[in-house]
C-alpha cells in the first residue's frame, strides 16, 4: 500500500472542514496523552489533561 505525503492528504481530506480537522486533532491529542499517562500509572482524566494543556498553552501565549 502506498502512503500519501502530507500535502496529498491535506488536499484529499474527504470534505472535512479545517475546523473539524482541528477539533479531531485536539481530541486525539487529549485522548492519546491521557492514555499514555494512565499506562504509566497516573490517575489523570482526559478532562484534567485538557485543563493542563490549556494552562500550558495559555502561559506560552498560544490559544
């Protein structure tokens, strides 16, 4: 199976809006980070991960 490069994937996003793609990326990042932390023994929830990531991005001047 041949994989498309990043630009090809962006062009063929199956009609998903850029806003929706951003939402999906955000949700995936939160879920992945939360899962990884729980695998390492942390009791953190995805909601707590999101709050922490928001606080970090806010303090660094990002959204």
